[in-house]
């Protein structure tokens, strides 16, 4: 039976055109090296110099070391190089629904992996870099490593903070993105995790167990206090959603939106997508940039909600926003996004559908909604036009279609 | 002793064709396959000195499989919320391709990334269950169960691909 599958796979794989990637690989490697140099030169140079005195002097003053403690001979000791992918340290119970598959305990990682029980393991994705800096104002340094609970329906790569003492001992500070109740907070994948100025900042979009109703993008900051992580800045609760579409204010909420910038290679997509919190209709955030269906990195995007309206789809009221979207690396475009209710929870404005994205030379001049239809007044290269869109709720292919 | 850069260049030239073929099965698209292999090779380049006592090919493949799963997770939202129906399994130049080839590509597209990865590892790369588990960072038991479910799904979607015409689950 599988011989036919093997033959089919070999035949299909042979359709891939041969290509020499040598130049592209070297160009990409040089680009990453330049970026890393630009981002990490100062910290790396200080740490590589091995001078803790210099390191402490340059370190932010937040939660600095006890001034009553005199410098000891050890302050000039080179900080130990520790390979967390091959080390033993305590990993607390994995937050979210993965506690049973990945219970807490001391784990010995080998090449970034350790079994927790049959069928499950903790796993450090080798493509995600370990962050290094100061979180407690004490000698030694802290590391933040991304760990996944790899099991059926595995987790994302969530950040765990540990402390590496001057003697090389590793102690665990805790999972970064959990709240005071121990509930897992979902990270915004487009936003970087930043370890700087004596603290770590993450962008979260809600509690894992409460999404999508409590979708609410926030920056939260943590630092180590008495050997454990504690939140030092940012909100501590999330706004609750509503099932009443009429109560939704798209100018002052967290929007999830995606542009549709035309098809890419092989029918893939080109887009910017991300979460942005608006205040008085304006906001800015890192979005994921998708080119030919591939995530090529994050780009700062500024949005302005130009108009909001309600249209009825499937017998329910659906808020719609007309949003100007300006990526830092490209021209402004306008998107019309319909925020449908979540089919499972019933919460309003939790299921965004991009109705249309303006192309180069196009301007959306007006949007009206009536009888399940959105009607757009547009100009294309100076020529006025009217386009209308209606939601096709066919479960096999639900989407907004032009009529 | 560090591996010289010439070794890496030779490795890239020798292994790219095979890596692109595997990536093509994982992504279903030539351009995405090239990008996937390129990104995996960049990471291999950066780790080249550390790989002197191990297999760079195993490392590159491991990175490639993980990058692909990550891309899918991030990219699917864009597919869902776009106003064009996702049609990654279709392209303008496919009219003349065999029905079987099209059906297999479409069927692979219906699998989850992990299921697709396991199928490609086991039945194209011809690695053992243990090696597949190492590459994907999962247990052998998970490889077995994922393979079983993937084959069941393939049989349900396209029974003729596995010589199972008329079979019923």
C-alpha cells in the first residue's frame, strides 16, 4: 500500500525545479550578522569583556545591587558560559492545558530536549535565540529560553526565565507569560520579547483559557524579585468582551486585522497581519509581514480607523471598520474589515474578515452597509467606481465576495 | 578545527537539490520551498563550526521541518481572513499535470503540518521512526500515532493514492 505513496511522493517531489541557493544563503547570513551586530553589540561586548564591574556600571539602575555590599574579588570573574540546551535545571509545571503532559520537575536537557512522559517532551526550538541580560540587579545573569511542551496538540514556544550565577549554577525564575493566578497569557507572535533595562517586556493578547472573549493586547513587564518573577509594569487584568455588537467600539479596542495585498507565488498570500490596540481610532504595533505566504519578519504598522458602521450578516449585526494601514516599509493602503461574532463563544467582533484592501492608485472614498451588503465608493487612478460585497456564509467556503 | 567556508559552499551545492525536493513536498510550492531551504541553510551556516562533529544534513532538515510548521501556524490566519479563497494547491501551470500528482498534492495540503512532515520523513526521506522523532522533537509513539492518522486521512481523501480504491474505514 505504501509503495504507491512512496512512488507518488517521489514523482511529486521531482516537480521541484533545481536551483542554486548559494548566493542567497550567503547574502541572508550576512544580513542576519549585520542585524545581530547592530542589536547586540553593546551587551555582547560588555559580557565578552568579562568585566562584571563594567557590566554593573552600564546596567540600568532599576533594582540595583545592595550598595552596602562591597565589591568582592569575584566581580572581575568572567561570567560562565552555560549551554541551556545541554543543562540540568528545574522547569515548573507547564502553564495552560499542558500541565499533565509536562509536569514540573528537574529536567536534564540534551540537545534541547527532554522526555517528560511517554509521548511528551520539553523542547527548545533551535531556531529561537536565548535572550540574555539582567533581571535582578545581582551578580550573574539571566537567560530567557523558549520552551515548548511537545505533545499531541503541543504548546507554543513559551519563555522561561532562569538565573545563571557566577559559579554556573542555574536557578529557575519562572515562566514569563503567566498571571498572578498562574494562567498562561498568549503572546502576540509579531511582537519581540525584549530583555533590557533590568526587566523583560512581552506583549500579550489575553488569557489562554479566556480567549477569544478577553482579547486585549497589552505590554507587561517583569523582573526578578526574591528569586521569582514579578510583574513590575503594565495592566494586570484584561478587558472583557461582549456579545452585543452594538456595544463594540472599534476605535477603542484591540483589532486583529490582515491586509490582502494580492496573491503571491503559487496562489499564496502577501499581507501584513497583527494585533493593534486603538485609542481614539489610532494605534501602532508590530505586524507580521507575509510575502508569498512566508513570514519574513515583523514590521511596525500604524493604523487609523477612518470609519465604523454596522452591517447585518447571517441575521446578526456585524461591526465593520474602514482602516488606513501604513507599514513602515511601504505605502499606505486602506482595508475594510468586517468583525464577525465568534461562532463558538458568541462574543462580538472576534472573527475578522478582510473584505477588500485598496491597491496602488485606488482610494476608498465611502463605505455604506445595507441589507447584508457593503457598498464602496472608490476611485481608481482618478476614475470613480462603485463596488459591492456580500458575505457568503457557505461553511465550505465562507468569505466576502464581490457582487 | 573549524570547518572552512569552502566546505559549507560545497555542502550547499551538493545538498540543495534534495532539500528543495523535500521542501516542495512540505510546502506544495516552488517559491516557498526555496525560501524554506534558504532559511534553513542560513541557520546551518551560522552553526557550521559547531556542526563539525555531527551531521549538518540532520541539522538542516531539523531546522527546515520546524520552520515549516512555524510558517504554517503564522500564515494560516492570513489565509483565513483574506478575501481570496486560499488556493495554495492550485497554480496556473498545472493544467497538464497528471491527475494523480494533483490529487496527491491536494491531499497533502489537507494534512496538518506535523502529519505532512511525518509522511514526508517516513515515505520520502525514508528515515526510521526514531529518526523522524528526533527530527521533529517528538516521541516515537507520537510518530507512530501521527503516521497512522495521516494515512487514515489520506485514504479517506484519496484512496487511489494508496491503492485502496473501494476501501472503507
